[in-house]
C-alpha cells in the first residue's frame, strides 16, 4: 500500500506520522514545492521508526510527481493555512490553483488513485478536484466531516464529563463555521442519548463550540491546527487501505442523495478498499434537513467563486 501526501507542512507531516505509526502502509511519499523540505521531514520521521516501532518507509521529494507513481491513496494538504480572523472561504483564490495542479499531476502518475482532499475551503476544493480529474465519485473524498465530528465528540465528552470513548456523535454539512450541522439529536453516551444527561441549552453550546472549533484553534495558535486534521486523515486512509468498512462523515459528490446534486458536502459514508463503498442516507428531522439545505447553498455560493 503506497500513500502520497502532498504538502509537507504541519498537517501533511502529522498525517504522514500517524499513518506510519499505525504501520499499515508499506510506503508514504511526502511531496512539497519547497526545496529539501519534504526530504527533511521524511528523514526526521524515519529517524523515529525504531523508537515508535514502525516499518513504513517514508520518503520525500521536491515537486517530482514521478516519485508518487502507483499510489493507492493520495492526500492533498497543500495550500495556504488560515490565519486568525480568516474564513476558510477566503483561501479559495490561491488554493484553487494549487489543488487543480496537484490533483492533475497525481492522477497523471496514479490513474487508479483514491484522492483525499484537506485543502480549504475543503468542500469546494473536493468539488474542484472531482471536476479537474474526472475520477469516479467513489474515489474523491473530502476530509472535513471526520475532523468536525472528532471536535464534536471532544466537546460532548467535555460537557458530559465522560471519557471520550463513551461518546459518539456526527457532524454533517459543509466544513465551515456556518455550514456545519452537528447532529445533537443523535449524539450519545454509550448508546444513551446525550440529552438524557445534559440540558438542551448545554447541547446547543456544544454545537456552537464545535462549529467554531477550527477558528478557536487558529486564534490560539496563530495558524490552522494540525494534530487533529492529521489524525482525521490517517483514520480515513486506514479505513480504505485496510478495507475496514467504517462509517465516517466525508465531503462527497452527491447526485440526488439527501435531495442535493452537483456539489460536494459532508454526509456519512462507508469507507473501504474502493474508497466510498456507500453513501448512508440517515433519517433527518425537519430542522436538520433545513440546516443541511442551507449549508448546501453556502457551499454552492463558494463553488461559484471558482468561475469568478
């Protein structure tokens, strides 16, 4: 199993590290445009192999896509990160050009690849990668929902004063502060509805804290987060590589599912060796449907900026 990670910055390096530590891939290739950067990150990570007990080979390259040939999965993290006060949508001008070039080069050398897009605005960048590459919809995946759901579960565990292993919850919709739809109604603690333990007001606070999870970290760190995004990506990669048939909310191309078409947005999917094995259509109530529809309009508005 060969995995390529494009962008050797904080998110890309964390992604490569988590994949290597889980020891399911034979090779991880880091690619970056900055001279020597990916090579240095790869060398640094390889020097942890004996300490962390993994046999995955990590190599780096400066812009040489031939080194990525034969990749089973490729992750696109490249692009400029958010700064405090910036929205994900403000990154579209620069990142669209980067994602277009990267996705084209990846598919040129690995025509059977499954693409995972991390670059922001993530739903629009996933849509762009789909249009540019022409890959079938089951091989184009946006990471956002997996990360947003992890942040949701963190906030739920905090509110419930429970171990996070007891908590489950999901975020659908767009990967943006306004577009996320945390499904508080379906959130549970060990299969018991979270609403049995905390008030509706506290649940609403959990939802709002989740929606600004990325912005909160950007304000604290001065740039985008990297540990949780890297872990979220590695979870998706492992589910595909190991054919785990796990359910994650991911940004995917919709053709009528949930009443939506011609966009990529976060919904639950089953991930396995073929990429998206199935789009899971869960029963949403009227409020959740309305929020998802509103989120979709926001994503489409951002998509329209691609042609501006």
